[in-house]
C-alpha cells in the first residue's frame, strides 16, 4: 500500500518535471501531466505486484520504462493542445524508470514483496 501512495506522489511530479525540462513534452494545463502521472502510478503498482521479485529487479525496471514510455505517449494524444513526441515520451520513461529503481530496491530489501519460490 505504501508503494502505491509513493507512486501517486512521485509519478505526477516526475511527469510535471519532464514537461518543464524536455522541449518535446508539452502540456497545455497542469492537470494533464497530473492525470498522466496518476494513470502511470496505478498501472506501475499493478505491474509491481504482478512482476517484482528478488530475481526480476532488472526486468521489472525495464518493463516499467517500456510501459511508462507507451502510456505517456498514447495518453497524451487524448489531451487537447498537449504535444508529446515519442522521443519526449522516451525521456519521460527514463525519468520514471530512474524513480522506480530505489522504490524496487527498497521493497525487495525490506521484504515487502512476496519471495520467489525456491
């Protein structure tokens, strides 16, 4: 549950930061990157519950990157006056994957994930 709460805060902030630093990630209104971030948070949490184990740390992070890139790109197409190129979505996906690394590491080290069967 704590992972979801962290993601609900971190993902929207990360998408907002991406829109501020990358010229090819532009949203017309502040609520647009927040919505994208909230969708990312929920889907990332679902992926984490399904995939994250001690032996799938790298795979989970790579899948978070791929999913984040696609989600940012395609959801942004539905917003009026939002312009996110695929390259911008890739850069945003990288930022989001970087934020997932310490979260995954913490969850694995703290034992808050189910252990993989021996």
